[in-house]
C-alpha cells in the first residue's frame, strides 16, 4: 500500500512553490483522494468525465477539479458547472461548445490549448499552425465565456530524457510565441501544463507552471 499522505507531502517539498500540483486520482478510489485531501491538498485531476462526476459527488466541495483528458462535446455540459480548468481543449469546435455551455451556466471557464508534442500517433492536440489559426480568428474574439490560460502537452513515453526535454522546450516556444502574438494583454495566459510522474523534473526545468502527477502520489495504476 502506498503511503499517499507522505507521498504528496514529500513531493510538495520537492517542487518550487510557484509550480501548481494537480494530484491525478484517475482509477483510484475516493478513499485515496481523501487521504491526499486530509494533508491539505485541494487540487485534483481526472481524465474521464464519468469518473470525475461520480467521485466529485462523494467528496468535499472545496476540491478544485481539473479535467486533463479528452472531452467529448456531448459531455461538456456536465463539467462546466463546477470545473476549475479544462486542460484538454483539442479542437476549436470543442472550445466553442464549452463557451456556449459556460454562458448558459453563467460561468467563465479557464481552458488550456492541448498541443500534440509527442512522437506517438494520437488524435488529440493542436500543432502550432492550428493554434495560431484559432487565436488569430474573428470567431475566437467573440468567445466571452472561456479564458485561455495557456498550453498543455504530454511528452513521448520514452526513457530518452533528451527527447522529452526537446518536446517540452518546443511547447514552451509555442507558448511564448502565442503569448507575444495574441495574448500579450492577457495576464491569465501564463500556464504551461507539462510534467507527469516520470518527467516532472525535466518539465519544471523547462518552465512548467502546472504538473499533473498520479503514480508518485497514489501508486501505480493497474
Ligand atoms: C494519467 C495522467 C497523468 C498522470 O500520470 P502519472 O504518470 O501517473 O503521473 C497526467 N496527465 C494526463 C493527461 C494523464 O492522463
């Protein structure tokens, strides 16, 4: 059994106070989340809407929930009323739907643009030309119920540190370029969500402002 409380406490001692820690509780029971919660931690992340909704209802209401996994359009309405940040905005269409649902819920939702930076094939994430096309569009300026707070990415699953570092560095470059060209007057555009259990140290060295950690805190997943 992992000692969740001491895992999260010692992790927090190792990261700079300026880096926000998302405790990723996917696949883990509510009792595990509570163990981390009772150390004083309040920021948790889930990658599936269904799991997030069922956990949220049986946990204290002062938890700040982050959605870090792919979000289907038809599920947006379920998370918008309470979510603190959606890290996984991967299409313009999804961003517009979040905006529409947020307007209905009378909220403004903090979002990150997810980039595809890994070598693995996946359907999810923008490249730089897609992201600039969105940020520079007329349509984008009309979205008043979403707030783009920065970028998110996942490095290749590899032991090659140099490759991981290069992928993170590339994303930080994208962030800087977007900031300069489109978000220079948006102080909220300041988040770089990179770093998981296996690569968070590299991510922090490269400029991460948010790390998303599961296994180190809760133990390996099956
Ligand atoms: C599962 C997951 C994490 C955490 O992974 P660990 O390797 O267990 O730290 C981080 N980000 C995303 C998007 C995830 O799905």
